[in-house]
C-alpha cells in the first residue's frame, strides 16, 4: 500500500534538512507542518530550552475510529556530526552519503516510515485505533529529548521506537541500564625527591582501587569499564589529584546498582588505606528494560513480519535508546530495526529494500496487522 517512489523522494528531502544534535529547529518545524497537513493534532514542548537545542520535541495525535488502546510511534530528529550539507547518492539500490558526511538514515529512516504510514492511512481512509507520534530532539547526546518529554500528556502505554540498525524485522525487546561514574581521588602533593613521605599519590590510590575492581565482562548480562584516567603534573611532584571516568551496564537494573556500589567501595577502601579522599558522581544514564517475548508489542511485529514475508528477529541490545526512557516512564517500548547501517560514520547507508520495508512494517503496526 505504501508509495515507494514517494518514500524515497521524501527520505532524500528529509536528510537534506540539517539537524545535528542541538540544531533541530528547522527540521522540527518541517515535521510540525507535515503532521498538521496529515490531519494530526500537533503540539511541541519546551525541551529545547531545557537542553540547549534550537528545536523542541514534536507530538502528534490521530484519534482512531476503532475503540482500541492507543499506540505510540517515535523516532529522533537529531543526527551525529558531520551532518551538515548531506548529499545522498543512490548506487545499486543502496543510499549512501557523498562520503564526507553521515547519511542521517539514523534516524530519518524511522521518521519517513512514520510519515508515510500516516499518509497512506489518510489517503486510503483506513480504519485504525488512536495513533500517537513523538519526534525527539538530542537523542544522540544523552537521550535528552525523551528525558524531557511531557509524559503526562501522552495517552499510550505501548510504544514502538524506530531507531535501531539492523534489517527491518529486528525487535530489541531487551536493553541494558547504564550508569556513568566519575571519581576524583584527592591526594596530597609534595616534592617527590626531597619529601615524598609528606605526599599522598592520587595515582597510587586510584591504581590500588582499579586493581581491586571487577571490570569488563562481569557476567552474561553485566559489563563495566574504566574509560579514562587523567592526572599528574611532573615526575618530581607526588600526584595530588586524578579523575577517572567509568561506566557499568546490565540488562538487570539491580546488577547495575550492585556493580556501581562495588566500584565506589574499591575507591573508598583505597582512599582509606592511603589517607586520601575520594569524591564521586553517579549519573544514571538510563534504566534497562525487558519486554516479554509474548507481549502484544512483540507479537504484533512478528505478525507484521509474516505479512511482509520478512524474518522477525527478537533480540537484545548492548546500548540505550529512547525506548529505555519510555520504559522508565511507564510506557512499554521496543526498539525496531529500520535497516540503517554503519551509523555514526561517513560510510552510513540504507538499502531501498529496508527503507520501503520499514514504512510497510510501520503501516502494518499502525493498522495492528489487519
Ligand atoms: Zn538513532
């Protein structure tokens, strides 16, 4: 039912509207207009002001003629860098950038699928349930748009986020929680040659802490990593301060907390042993989620995949997306593959087959597989 030529033309237009994170204003304006033209009730919030972006989250609502529960469809508007002046190129049924920018199929493949599905519904006057749409800002820089949504205005309790790499049919029904940890070890400087006993080496304290720490693969669903270790002045000065930035992730929210506490304890024990001080900050980036394999959200995608004769692939992810934030705010969500590939690189591409399948799948989900 979708119009492939229109999807392609629309996608090529959308990727040519610049929308690097924080500069989504023009793109958000274009989407507001499109949703209004499609007959949705449209509004925006003031998330841009809160996170320092030129655009705000865009919301749309289309009441249905069927009395069934509403479904939310969501993609993000922002792109990573370099995302200015994108010139898409089509070669052998694959869309690439011209090689000096990203393509922005992350996440405009999701945006175009949602808009095309809505257009078909309007055009063909399809019978449907209530449909909500949310386009978020600043996803790529810490899920900032979805963290600042007006959740009290959303009607849906179930959502599809269209924002995963991998072929259409991929269903991320499980994703980890992540905490970011910043440690500052404060020792005491002294002349390393003349009076080293008067100093406390922050490097030595931090090294002791890290050496006692469980890191990397903790168990099959939990990981931890020290990402950076900064400090030191000169060889003749006992190092007074170091800063360590680390993360831990797990599919189990409690295990993330346990690993976080373990890492804090290692620093505290080492600081105590050497008489140093430790300060730390824990940034809870996002919570993890698991949607059961037999949940309606997953079942509906499987049914849609059957209809399209493509393979459904329920799986888990090692990263976070807006779906984590929806789940943390009481809206069950899965993240779906749109076919975007090699994202966050200038080699990013998407096949026409995936681009069209994503729109077909989205339409099928909006129509609940009917
Ligand atoms: Zn994305």
